C-alpha cells in the first residue's frame, strides 16, 4: 500500500482524479471484499473488507484537498502567449 500512497499523492498534487479498479470478492489483490462476503447490495460490514478495501474506504472518506491550488492566471497568460506565437 506504500506504493499506492505515493501514486495517490502524485495524482492529488497534479489534480488528477482516481478510481478504484474493482469492487468484488474474488481472490485478487485489488478486491475490496473478502471472498464470499459480497452480497451484491453494497452494504458490507467493515469486517468484510480486505486490506485494499479498508484502504480505499478510508481514502474516499478523507476531505478533498487540492494542493497546490491551480494557478489559473498563469495558465491563462501561457495560453495567451502561445496563441500570440501561433499567429
């Protein structure tokens, strides 16, 4: 999960969204639910979650923090400069 944390920090730093690959109860590392615990309804007890499932659940419950804040003025100036060069 340490590698996952590094990727999520990278995505957050550059304001890139992310998603969980799968929510299932298969014998796979990315499965969120312990095999056989899935009921198809989505109301799983915390004990039914795998390490990956608990990690993703906790991640989704964190407040969104966009850091650093996008520098829109800089992007607009760069865009205008590029448009001027294209003429």
